[in-house]
C-alpha cells in the first residue's frame, strides 16, 4: 500500500522559487522580517496538523529565528518531517538522516 503525502515549502519568496519551478504546489511565503517568526510558527502548526502533509521544507534562516524549544519540537516530530534547508552543503545529509530516523531505512544507498 502506497501512502501519498504532500511536500510543502515555507520561506521567503526567493527561497520558494526553485521549489515552485520543480513542481511543489504547496509553497507558503512568509511575511516581512518583523512577523516572520510568528508567521512561521502559525504556518508550521497548521501544516503539522494537516494529515495530507508528509514533508515540510523550511528556509533555515527563518527556522533559526524560532526559539530553541520550538525548533526542537518541530525537528523531533516523526511525521510530518520538518526539514530546515539552507545553502550549506550538508543539506542532503540532513535529509538522509531525517528519512532514516522516520522510516528506519536508508533510501539513499
């Protein structure tokens, strides 16, 4: 039985462009810098309670603006996977680690 879940992206406009071009339909742009943290928390809460969501890719710069306890809470969720993604090279390793933690299988081998 195959379970299909949505991929969602949350971040600033510039971050979302590539995901939109790649066909990700559920992209959510965060507001201005003043409300970014509050807007991110609201959107994450909405998405983690949506049974259709399997992966939430969050712009790392925005994610790091959250309080440490909030970041830990979101990263510890088994489903949906919350994946902060930035420009650093290690992003693929982070994804690999999260997938292995969640489903117990290394899909990248």
